[in-house]
C-alpha cells in the first residue's frame, strides 16, 4: 500500500473524570452539541461516554467510576496517571488492515489489531498504534456502519440541541515530550503515516525559546502534530517544568474558527476563562510596522496573539486548563488569507515580552 495520502480526523477521545459534567461544560460553554451516549442509562454500566459535535469536530469524553470493572481498567489507569487528556486520535481510512499493516511494517507499535464491532446498524473496523507515552492513533473505517457513532452508543434524546457550534475543525494537536524524543516521534510518524516535517525550531545558539519544536503534517494538512521538547535541562524551560510536574504527553488541542474575536466574545459570555498575556507583548506588536493594519488594542483586550507572514495572519487564543489538573488546554485559532505556519516568529516575540516584564519587575 502507498503511504496514506489523506488523514481526516474522525474523532478525538478524551479520558476524564466526571465526563458527564465535562460534556455539559462543552455544550453550555463551548457550543458543542450532544450526539450520542454510552452510559448506565443507555444500558452500559461502568462506563460513561459522551459524543459531542461542533461542525467537523467530533470529541468523545469518556469516564469510568467505582466499583471499577476490569474491562475498563485502561480508562481508570489513564485517569489515575493523567487525570484528563487525549487517549486516542482516530483517522478515517479506506482500509483499516492496509493502513495498520503499512504502519507496523514501518516501525509503528501495535496497540489494537484490526477488529470489527457490529450492531443492528452494521459494522465498523478499528485498529490502533501507539503514540507518545499514553495515547493511540486509531485507524477507523465506518463506511459499513449507519449508526450514530459506534456500536454500544445510543443516539442522544437531546441530539442536535445544545450550543451554537462556535468551533469549526481540528487545527493541530500539540504534545510535550522528553529531551531527544521529538526527532524520534517525527521519524515514527513519518514512517508509520507518511507525515512530513513542515516546520521546525532546532537546537542552536539562535534558539532562545527554550524548546525545540517539530511540526508534522499530512499531505492533505488535515492532521498536524506539533511536538515540543525542552532545549536542555539546566535553564528549566516551560516545557521541562510541565514534564517535571505532569509528565510528557498531549498538551493541547487547537480548534479553528472563522472569526476568533466574535467566537471569543461568545465564549466570554459563557464565562469561559482564557489565558492572558503580558502588556509588553502588545507593545512589541505596536512598535512593529508589519502590524500597523491590525487593531492591537482589540487584540490586547481579547488576549489574542497575532503572527504575520507576508499578507497572511494567525490569531491564537488559549482557554485555561479544561480540568482541575493544570496541564491539558484548548487553543482556538483563526488563519487569515491562508496563513500556513505555526507562529514560530511569535514564540520569540512572546519570549521577548516575558523578558521585558521581568525587567519591569526588578
Ligand atoms: Fe498550538
């Protein structure tokens, strides 16, 4: 089989304590709609799983609860170690067996061999390979399945109700890994899936960001895996601090929107909490002629970051951690005029702004 050319994300599954409450927050605060459930009420004791949709985004939030059933050990052990985070990223493929065979013959570690599950609505097939320490990449083919999500899930009586569908699609998935792991995973993904390293910040005297960064992308740009690694261990970077406190793994999911300012206003009305940035960051943007056409005051008011390449722009905004554990977060991005990059210049501006803030404080 040829290397996969298309990598549409079918769903991303998050394991979390109290999925019921987190699903409610996604619906009420972020505008998702509830699509399907698998829980005691739908006839599945021991598990609680909610399928949520916003335009092209399908998120699955899954919990288990005491007394724990052995069949759900992988959920409880993930939650014990990570509390709330991405367990699996599912990619839609024309043939699960071909995609899986290709990946393992090119070095991928198998987690789940091709398996069919069925119910009255037909069958679907899935297989999975390892990703980072605790996550999986799933290959899924649902063309022979007409049910709402997967066997075991029931359509929600509240299906279609819910929020305003503010978020449009997955933009990228970012992970933080240990020193020397990012090149390993870049090579693993390239061999197993056929992704390419499209941008990077490498170790070197010019790199003042404290990290090395690899952007891995599929040819159709539907799958982008950003991998950050500490530049070293002596000057503890933010990435190393996160790894020390929480371990390596998927740090954030980025969603796209067509209008970040309007989306952010709607989310603020829903009392969503956002990360704020130092005033020095916006002072640096004001001093830069490249940004003279941008309303920097509004960006500052809305805590939006901005990067520019030629006449294309990237707006970014970060929601504070979605669970009590301050690690896993959501990002929202707007790409204007086809901005294609990943704010690598902006990382330096932010770093400079942080240094200026420190100088102000001493
Ligand atoms: Fe990001």
